[in-house]
C-alpha cells in the first residue's frame, strides 16, 4: 500500500475519514447521446494528523469541465467580501493585484478595477494577491501552489485566501462537497498553519454564510493576529475539524442522505407525480449516483447553464434540461441540489409554487 503524504506539510501520518468509492468526474457532463459508461476514480478524504489539512489522497486525470452559470449567492458573497476588505483599508486606489486561478469563474478583478485596484504587470510583485474563488483547492501540490501565490506578493503586500470551511461541511453533513478535482478542504486552524509555513501571518478572519460557512483570511508578512483569528480557530477546533473521529462522521451521513433522497424520489414516482431536480452542480453528482437514481426515477435535472443542457448527469441516464422544460412539466416536487440557490430560484421560477409545486432542499440529501 503506497504511503500517503500530506499535500501541504508532507507528513505521512493521518487517517482516511471518508470513502465514496469509485465516482465519475463530477464536472464532466457527457452528451445525452453518449451511452457511457464514463471513467470512474476513487474518491476518498484523508485528514493529516500533523497539520490538520483534509485532502484527497488520490490523483485523477479528469476530463474538461463545461462552464456553469455563476449563482447569485456567490456573486453576493464576493461583493460582501470586497466591501469588508475595503472597510479594513486594504484596497487603496492605485494598488496592484494578482489573482489566483478562478476555475469556476467569479473573478474579483472587475470589481477591484472599479475601486481603482488594477492588475500588476507580469512579473511584478502585487500589493494584493487574491485566491478567494476556491482556486487553490484545485492544486494537487498544495505547498508549491501556495508558494507561487506568496512569491507574487510585494514585501508589504496582503494575501486574501478564501475557502468553504471544513467546519461548515461537518455542521451541515455536506459530504458531497468532497469531489474529484478539489484536492484540499481547509479549516481555519489548518489554513493558518499552512500560511505560517509559507511565511505569512493571518491578521484577520472574516466569515460569510455562503455554503453554510465560507472564510476569508487576511495574511501578510509580519503583523499580529486580531481577536477574530483566535476566535475562529478556537471555534472550528472545538467543532472537531482536527479530530479524525469527528470528521469521519461524514461517512455515516452518506447513507442517511442517499437513503432519504431515494425514498423521496421513489415516493413521488410511485404517486404518479415524479419529481424534477434543479442544479446539475458538482455536489449533486455523487449524491444522485450513490442514491442509484435513473431517468425512470427522476425524469430530468434542470440547470440554467446552456453548456450543461442537452447532457446528462454523470453515472446516470438522467438528462439535463433548460428550466423552461421543468416549468412545462409542472412537477409537484422540485429537488434543489444546492441549498444556497433557494432564494434565487424562487424568484426566478415563481411558476413552480404558483402551480402548486414545492421546492425541497436536497443540498446534501433531504432532511430526515
């Protein structure tokens, strides 16, 4: 058995805390006419006993990703984060910025430009380095990727590092946030340690409600942490983010949520009122796949992204359709696979409830 080494600190000690078996790539949606089967890859989560970073221990050569539509909730969170950073005086007009990868879109650069903060010239150190759209987690070599961000920083510059917190994943039993291609799952204590090993001190910690808890850390060379950093680290540590037994509780949540989803979908089907899904998001893939759902159970999943329409959910024969197809079907039950979208979809598709239908939050499976 190969030794697993931490992607950040290289320690060989840790614990497998979640095993989702063989999964299809959750950002590659095959054309509907492609009968499959598509490639599958092991999907496991390992918690480093030395630095506390939760991570995928397995690499996977994944297919290209289709482009999704940016949720309004993500755009609001970005605007709130920029406002909070600005209030702290960290966005002076004339400052320069370098942004990390934005694999899911949502770049900060346009909004920063409107505030007079412009991209640094190639090869020039930046006053501000931003990795706030979940770019770093896509990097297999966490230590090297973080080093590249730090190297782009001016001596007195500021790094903004944002992530969906492992504490939120645990609190919401969001096991399906673990996905192929996302190699690292950060908690406040693990992220503060990572940044310290890279030569940066976290001086501020900001929390936002997106996905149940999204964190933005402010880090720089030198400086002293304010009370927000100690408070967030203490809170997340108390929540068990460094405890393999607590994180391993996600495994029990898998069966509960997939069983509940299967029961709900089959009940709708057996009542001759089949439900529809909404949002062909990456986190819906493992949920639908492990629940064993097929087109006979769930006729379609609607999604606002034209790039996904006319394709199917990976590992199933369930088609992805435009929202108009969902409305035409007038389903009594619509299963929403991304919880944060609920206000947005209720505004965008009032016809669902107007015709007697209901939205069911299935972000990690329906409530028990």
